[in-house]
C-alpha cells in the first residue's frame, strides 16, 4: 500500500507514528511525506532565525510527539514519561545536536537553559525535537514499511480510481492509494482592500505586513524614523513585539523586584498598538502542572452535561453550558483563595474547603467563617472588562493596571493562583467542550454563539502568551516605546500615511502597518495551489451541515469531511474514499484544532490519528 502524507506538521507525524504502530507485520507499506518546510513543518521551522527566540505558548513538559493514544490515562503529576519536549531536552538533545551540526548553535545554548517545568521552548527547538522524533521512529521502523520525506509542496491531486496521482511543486508525480492532507494554517489571497493597502505602501515607499506566520516577517526595513501601526494584540503581536524592540538592539533588564526594565537602543520604531477588543489575552500562569495533570471538575463533568442533554432532546442549551462552566471557574477561584488564606489552621481550611463544595453555601461562607473572599465574580467581565471606559486617558491607565494585575496573578501560578488558576482550567476542560461540540450536543442556533462569543471568551482567558511576554510589554510601555490605542482599532490610509482610528475617536498616523495575526481560517480564500485545484475539481466543498437562522451555512469556510473518519466529502456529497483531511481547515466543524499533542491525556491529534489510521488500514 502506498500512502501520501501531505504536510509534515505534528498532525501527520502523529498519523505516521500510528501507521507504524498499527500496520500488520505482513503488510508492505510505502509512506511518502511531503512538506516544503523541514520535518515538523512551517510553524516549528528551526531554520527561521525568529524561531530561535519566539516561544511556544505551551510549557515544554506538556508537549509530546509520541503517539500515546493506546496508553492508560494518568492524571498524576508524576506520570512516567520519557518523551516530552522537556525530557528530551534534558537527555538526548545534546547528543542529537552533536550528530546534526546543520542545526543553528543557538539550540545547544537553549537546551542548557531548558531545565524545568516552568520553561517554554523556542519554536525552533520544537522543530529540532520533531527532527529527532522522526529519526527515532524511522530507525525503529520494521522492514515492511518504507518512509521517505520529500521537502516539496504537493500542488495537485487527481483521483485515479483506484488511488490518487499527486504532482509536486518540483514537477514529480507520485501515486498513492491513500492520502492524508493536514496543511495547518494557510495564507490567504489578499482581498481587494488588502491589495489596496499593499499598492499604497509600494507607491509611497511605506511598509505593509499583511496577516501571515509571524516568524516569516522581515522588519529590517523599519527603524527609529518609523511609526508602526500594529493591529492585533494576540499571540502574533507578542512575536512581532520582540522583533521590533529586542531585535533592534534593545535590552530587557531585570529589576530588584523581578519586574523588567527596557533599555532602548535608539533604533526601535515607535509602536501604536490596538485591536478590536483593545486588550491582550491573559498570560499563562507560571507552570505548576505536570505533563498530564488536568483539573478534575466538580460541576462541569461530561456525565452532568450529558444528563442535561438527555433531558433536553439531546441538547445542552448554551446558557446552561455557560452557567455550569462559570460555576466551575468560580469554584476553582474560591478554593484557590481559601488555599492562600494566611492565619488559619489546616483543620479550619479543610472545613471551609468542604463548605464551598456546595454552591448554595458560597454567599454564606464569609459570614460563617469571618472571611472576605470574593464569592461573586463575573467571568464575562474578566474576558471583556473595558466596556465602561469612555476616554482614552482612562483607557490607558486601565490598560497598564490590567497588565500589572495580570502579571501579579500569573506569578502565583497556573494551579494555585485564584484567577490564573481558574483561567487555566479552561485548557484542562477543553476536551469536554470539544466532545459536546463535535458530537453536536448543542442546538444549531448555539453553534454561532460558540464560534463567536465563546471562542472570544476562551481565547482571552486561556490562550494567552507566556508571562515573560506580558512583562516585556509592560516594560516597553513604561519605556515610552508604545502608544496604546483604544478598542475598535481600524487602519486605512490617506494620501500619504497609514491612518488608524479607535473607539475614542483618536487618530494615529503611521509609516508602517502590521496586521499582527495569522490569516483567517477559510479554505475558500487560501493561497494554495492544491486547495485551489481541489476546489475547482469539486473534490472539496464547504460544510453545509449547520445553518444560521437566516438559512445560510455557518461553516461554509470549513472543508466538509466525515466526522468520524475525516474522509473528504465532495461537492456532490459523495465520499472521496481514501482521501482524508485533518486539522486546521476543519476548524468550526471541530472545536479548537490549533493544538499540539499533550502526553497521556487522549489529546485530540492522537485520538483523530487513531480513527484515520483505522480507516486506512482496516476498511
Ligand atoms: C505561529 C504559530 C504558533 C503556534 N504556537 C502554538 C503553541 O505554542 N502551542 C500549541 O499548542 N499550538 C500552537 N500553534 C497551533 C499549531 O497549529 C499546532 O500546534 C500544530 O502545529 C498543528 O499541527 P498541524 O500538523 O495540523 O499543522 P502545522 O503544524 O501547521 O503543519 C502543517 C504543514 O503542512 C504543510 N503543507 C501545507 N500545504 C502543503 C502542501 N500543499 N504540500 C505539502 N505540505 C503542505 C505546511 O507547510 C505545514 O508545515 C501555533 C500555530 C502558529 C501558526
């Protein structure tokens, strides 16, 4: 059997590992893996200079590539693990780098510093780990399986009945009986409005950086004479921030109290920063969790939610879902406040912890135990706290205070901090949300709310940057490198400058404009020859299985596949047997596809790989 894996990112590496694990001993298998970037893929490319300093936003002890879907789930902090990114860095990494001098020397220095569960790996080191993983599993592969990595893009796929013919970017042809295509985030074709911005920049000698993978931006043309309008305050923003400051020669110094001070080089451009919501997401708390350690919910359990669905014609109403989720967050917030109480003995603490197990006791706990716990928190307000601010000066004061409070909270840790510990359980409980979402346990009308309101809520609270990045942002603001703009930040141009405006009616002129975000996930506008050809052939089509109240399709930007096996469904609603698509182009049909595997928690990428490999090998 000939198998083609298009894309060499974590998803197809999980499929590869699973194929090796599951292929019968008497079955000959040839696997060709294609990607224009090295093994590990574009996000983790160790040869992009920026990836030597850009950080992952997942702790190194919580990342693995070894497909452990068959292994028992272990929620203990001391789960026996030998294969995380962190454990590799502490053991085999140096030997591997010695054997592979082609990798930049920066990674040798990094692994020496990557010593504990509180550390993040650079994205590039993740790419080196992927290379080691590939070498390791390839070396252990039995002789009936042959694996070849081909560093080129697949530009076309034609159904051969049986099987498929693939054409690569360098003109080679390959046959495959089965194909798995996991392309990750794809760049978008520039819309007419973006083309106008690009043309304007070219005509005026200004600089425009449309949404793309941040590590690929080259800001060498920007200097102290530029004012840069930066739109977006999410993870890409924090990447760009580093390139526009430290990479221009500035230095972050640690002060006595542990906070940072920025010492400019004088070659940094001035930055005007803003976004729709106006605030960056919350920082990840200092790590206190083991590789597989997940919070065990008391209220937001699958059993409880399925019971509600059974009582409601198979659906969990969104409002009920949010009420229970918010209840769980408040519970975690309360128990962490109680754990931090000084001046009480252990027995009383246990008594209070027992008392708050019952939500009806929450309003009574302060009187009962003479405490001043915050028992009534609005999580909606945590995610969207700026609504009542009416002037830019009040907003800027608030922005700085918000960062200071976020840093103080994150320093208490992702398990024990009242707020950051509560935000972090959104990550731990994502599997339950995904289960409800992917098994269509919500009302059709609620899917839109989940994709907009809830996505924003989840992202603002639990998909933030490493703490150090927020500390750096604060130091840059204090050093006068940054002007904070208000929410509803939008950018256009006049005859000579880029022009940004915000909710407070402020106007900012810039000589450069950076869209600090990835291209939107939408296969219809993807700038990929393969996607364009598949669309033209009608082999891929938008998912039409959930409709909006106005009758339009909610998921028309998402590629339609079978929800169990990921087999592609074409524009005539026929199965393209043997052709599977996985991952990010399915976002919306599936919940939260943009993740890296976490060890021993039946992580989504491994669970999905098991189903696809079953469909390939045992159909
Ligand atoms: C900048 C950035 C940072 C991220 N950081 C984190 C993080 O810290 N933690 C986390 O959990 N998640 C992170 N993510 C989410 C990320 O999507 C996942 O972690 C993971 O990489 C997804 O794996 P994948 O294999 O689906 O996609 P990818 O890793 O994106 O890999 C897909 C690969 O397919 C290749 N490809 C596409 N089209 C073709 C073609 N026609 N022919 C051949 N190859 C093709 C691409 O070149 C790419 O290498 C990040 C994403 C981005 C973009």
